């Protein structure tokens, strides 16, 4: 039983450390305007989509599908670039 309590304590400590590490980031987000926050969320979403397309491209075996993925990647890169300019 003591072992179970010990592991819960470790989990709680890790959760607290993660929460404290997130505080500076949250305070930075609070300083952004609503429009800047929206742009940041959109940029993060596009970055995740780009990462997924890259993973699919690495695994693609059909040349036509790989070409389609490269087109998607180019579109995502263009959208990310437009967000950076705004």
C-alpha cells in the first residue's frame, strides 16, 4: 500500500511541475490580443497538419498519392507564410 501512495505522490509532483512550467506561457498568451491568439491557434493547427502530411508522405508508396501530398504540403507552407506576413 505504501508503494501505491508513493507513486501517486510522484504523479502529483509531476503534474504540479507541468502546471508550473505552463504558467509563463499562459501569461504570455494573456498579453496577446484576441486576433493574435486566433492567428497563433491557426498557425499551430497548420503546423500540426503539416507534420501529419510529412509523416504520410514518408510512408506513401503510390507516386500519385505522394504527389498529392506534396501539393498539400505546398499549400500548407503557403498558408503558414501568409500568417507570418500578417
